[in-house]
């Protein structure tokens, strides 16, 4: 784990450098500005691109972490001694200056900073407090991950890893020459992850697929072969197994230079081999966490471990951190149809985490369940139309990567699932492309789509007919709103509307329902003020989807901006019959004041006026500074929906966006 801490005083162009660091693979930034007030920190956070904010840990004004969806908070040791909010926060880390302080913490943090490990660069005259031998002995005894801080340079990172630190925190080395910050960071070898798996000639699965996944996730991939398979993505002919001794000899050479925290094991000949390898790993790397992807059947149909004695399995599982079986593999391993209750009982008895993969089950969603001794989590993505060779290998490797980067297990599993979904979408063949996986933002410029149509019921004209008509008229943004529909009807109509939008090149968003947007694989979702928090929707849908939010006041806009929405629906302009619970109407003056306040506060988002808008209102509304309009009744109640849409599009296309809204900010 590589952490960068911001310099105490903000440097010129620092926010730009920070965004560049994130683009270059940085996964954790500690935002530390001693003495800075809330407004100063908030301006800094706003300068960090929204998709990177969940990688930021805050050292002060902790309420901003929740408001902006940051990773979490960092405490000084004295603060941690009296801190009582650990249970409600996913991330809390602590600064300590001795192992005694680490042992005295009243809760288990995600990790601790221990300093100064070497003579400090940023604080002159602040020497190291520890001898290397003392560090190595004591690090082996601590369960909590310990991050080295103080005097860390690129040359000392490997030394820290060999001593047993789970990561390093960089401060002076990065910032003493700000123009070289990105280069200094990228010159440090990322954290390593080891795969022990079979060699697949197609590289769609096995150790080579794992290494491609590792490096796509910005960790360094190490590989050890457990077998040589004779296969391609469609055909499996056989396997030449390596002995446990041959597998271990490969690891021994690697461990002279590397000390991976996570090791993923894939295809393995037998439980005897698995047990010998696991025992070796636990001896050679006492703090290693092992992830086992129990491959019992090849994609081409060949069965492994058929009829093997499973009685020794539980002893092996006690030494493993996470297993990632699908339903059939669970049946084979444990002898009956799996259910959450029995799996959690097993997890508790073995102190094991189980990711029950759902990609091979039926249904519109692919849902994975993470069963831990304490809690059960469910993660879902839209089921792909076709499969891929090696998705199980890719998932377990992605999870190992995200764990290595410091994500908690539930987040690592969620991110791994999103990674596999992108991997499957990368092309229509049986082999995926890792360089096409990451999609971090919508590919459309919402500023350039100023008309949004929101569906509503109309006697004699079905919703799909309405959508077809507005799309023919040039509308390229449709929000499916069906307040009275049950889930089944919503999904049935939604599938039809999605196909119409796809045919016309229009965006297709779902109103209110994140789970339905997920199932339909919509382009995004629009959330009302009483709907799901957009930050939670973002965690579910990922950054490739558009998320909009309803606002009625400037305070609402500020909240939505912090919650990383992609656009705002601002209204109502006047009375509208489509809303049963109407917020106070804004009128032209209300829009003007809110847009002026946005400019003064540096809030730049596409803003669509909504609610009771008539044809004569369009140009006056646009003059207030909003960037578009959302219409329903004006279009659907027209005798010629297509013609009215075309007229509206022509009105909107002559409008020049007022600065600064015509330019997307960094």
C-alpha cells in the first residue's frame, strides 16, 4: 500500500498535481492541512475530481468526509483514545509513535502510521526512533496493518516491505520537488500480489490472466505456475501438474525479493497439494492472507477434483482468508445446496470469508454474496448477454488487488465485481481485454444535451409510443418515470424504452429506482430528494453511469454537488400536474438567484429546469443561466409530439451556454 500525505501548506497547483497522482495510480491520499479551516479544506476537496474522492482520507473537519463521500478519517493517537464512532465508519486510521501506542488503541483501525521509521525529510532534526531488527520482530506480532512513515524514499520502500510493513506513507520525498511529484511516485514499484495458478495458453484464465488483472488494477503481478494446461478459450485437452515441491521452489525464489500480503491460489491438483502450499505460505509469510478460487471445472467442461476426499478441507480453510466459489462449487465442497445461514455458520466456525458468486445463476442481475463471520453483503450488476473465459480467475485476482491497495473486504469484492462486469463488456468474444475495462465517467457531455423528456401517462398514447415520438423529433435524453407502475411493469416497459433509445442514440435514465436501473443496465438514474443517497447509488452503479438529483434550493444544490451527481433537475418552475408533492415554485427569479449563487461558489454542473414549463417560458428560463430543460406535459400533450419536440430542439440549439457553464472544469 502506497499512501501520499499532502504537504502542510498548500503549494501552487497542488490540486492539479494531486489529480495527476490519482491518474497515475495513487489509491490513497491523506489530506492533512494543520490549522486549515473548514472552507479551505472544502475548496481543496472540490478541486479533486469526484471519481477520485473516495480515495481521500481526511485528517480534520471530519464531517466533510461523509458529505463528499471520502474514504474516511485519520486520527492522532490522543484523538483515537477517546474516539467512539468507529462502528459507523468504514475507514478509520491512526498515527502512532510506538508499538505500545498501537497495542493501547481502544479499537482496531484499518491501519496505523508508525513514525519516524527513518530520519524525517519534511521535519529536519526528527530522527528515526526504531532499529530495523526491532521493527521486524514487532511487526510480525501485530495483527493491525502498519504503514511506515518518516524519511521514506523510493530506495527505502523495498526495505520497509522486507521488514514487514504493510505499506509506506510518502510526504517529504514527493513534495520537496513538486514538479517531480508524479515522477517520484511512479518510480516506486507498486505493491505486489502473487498468483499461484495454472498456465493457460490463451491467457484468458490462469496465472497470465491474473497478472494482467493485477497490473490493470495498478498492483505489481507475480506468478507461480501450479500446472501447464493444454487448452484455448473453447477447448480443454488436459493438464500436466506440477508437484508441491516445484510450486514451493518457485515461491522460494520470489520471496527472496518480495513479500506479498495477498496470495491468490487458483487451479491446484489436489487438496493435498493445496494443504502443502498453504502451510508453506503461512510459514514463509506469517501475515499473508490467502484467497482461494476453488476451480473445480474448466470453462470447456473438464472436471477437477472429481470424487476427491473432502474431509481434510476444513483444516485447510482455517488457514485461508477468502474463498470465491460459485453455487456448484459450494455444493461440491460442502455436500448440499448452499444457503446464507449455513454458510455464515461455517464462516464463524472457520473464521473464514466466503464470496458466493452468482454469475452462473438465473435472473436479470448477477448477484454475489459476501458471507463473513459477522455480516452478509450483497453486490449486484446487470447480467451480461454473454460470458467470458476466465471470469472467476479475473474476479479473485481483482479482489486480491483491491485488498492490497487497502480497500476493506466488502469494497474490494464490490469493486472486483464491477471490474469483471467491465471485462465482460470489453468485447463480444470469449476472451476479454483488460485495457478496456475501466470506465470512470459517462462518455457524453451533458451540457450538450439540453432537452430531457420525462415520461408520464397519457390516454391513448403508450409510454413507448411517446418515447419513439420524442426521439424522432430529436430528443436525445429520456427519463423513464412510472410512479404508479409495479416493478414487473416498470421493467417490461423499460426494456422496450431502452431499445427505442438505443436505436435513436438517446440516453436512457430511470427515475428513482436504482435497482431497476441496475437490472435494465440503464445509462443512469435520477434520484429525488427522498430517494437513495447518490453516493450509495454511485457505489452500486459505478462511475460509468449517470446520476442526477432533484433540487429546489441552493442548499439542495450544494448537497447534491457534494454527493457527486452528474447533473441537477432544478424546480419546479411553476405548478405542475405531474408532481403530487410539490416543492415551492421557483419562477425566473428563483432560478436566477440559484444560478448566480452556483457561480459565486464555483459549483459547475449541468442544471435542467423542470416543472410546469410552457413553450413561452423556455427562452426566459434559459436566460437565467440554467443549461437545459426537462419537459413532460408540453411534449406529451401535443397533438404532434414529434413536431413539437423538433420545434423545442431548434429553440434550444440556438442557445449559447453562458460562461463558465460552457466549459467542463477539471
